[in-house]
């Protein structure tokens, strides 16, 4: 446990630099307080995707890339020893942030050009209930790079340091229409 705490403290020191150099922006609540989500505009560079609602995502379409503020999220779940409780906490925190992403898109200068959300994660259980769709990463080099990059987050999010199998990272997508229909009220 002390090792995890040391890692989180170190990460807390490094995170502001990461935030600054990745052009991320916090998604704010109506109160001005930050949500757990950090976002930036991105041009999609992957293969063509057709989402379940018929939204087609092509190369160079504009998407909102979502990043969880992992340090803060990991601090929040440290008190839970049960994997299910940790997963429910992450689910609840993400769900509470999604209406504010709707607002972020609606007031964004390029809001009408944004086609949806994209993210990459290894922690995707329950994401379908939130409205996300998962797609595998087909480029093997990029897939292993992302797996290596996300492994510390995966290990720190686990209540045990013994991991039987590390999942492969996946793309998460949600169309803007689906996001607005589900969370825009």
C-alpha cells in the first residue's frame, strides 16, 4: 500500500506537466468546479467506424478526446478494498461528468463540427451501460505502446498487486447525438 501511495504522490507532481503539454482542458461543472474529465479536440486518425446509431467516423473527423484525471480518480478509490466498489465508484464518477461534456460541446467554438467522443482505456467494464462502444486497436505497435503506457494506471487501480491477466486497451466511442440524447437533459 505504501508503494501505491508513493506512486500516486510522484504522479501528482508530474501530472501538471503532462496536463500542460497535452493541451488538455478540464470539463467544468456549472459551479466552476472541475469534473474528473479532461478533454481536447482531436482529428481522428484510425480506421473508419460506424457506430450503432449510424454515426460514421472517418479519418480527420473532429472528436473530443476524453482523459480521466487518473491521479484524482485513483486517490478517490484508494479507500475501497473491493474491486466491485472501485469499479462502481469509477462508473459513478464518469457518469456524473458526461452531462458537463454535453455542455462543453454546446458552448465550444467548433461544437457543430464535433462528431463524438473518443478515449482509450484498459478499464472498460461497464462502459456500454454509459453509452460507449468499444473497438479494438488494430495496429499491433500502437496497441502494445498503449498497453505499456496504461499499465501503471491499471495496476494502481487494482486493490491487489497480483494481476492474473492484463486486458488489452480498446478505443471507446460515443456519438455526439447519443451523448446529447442520453446526458443532455
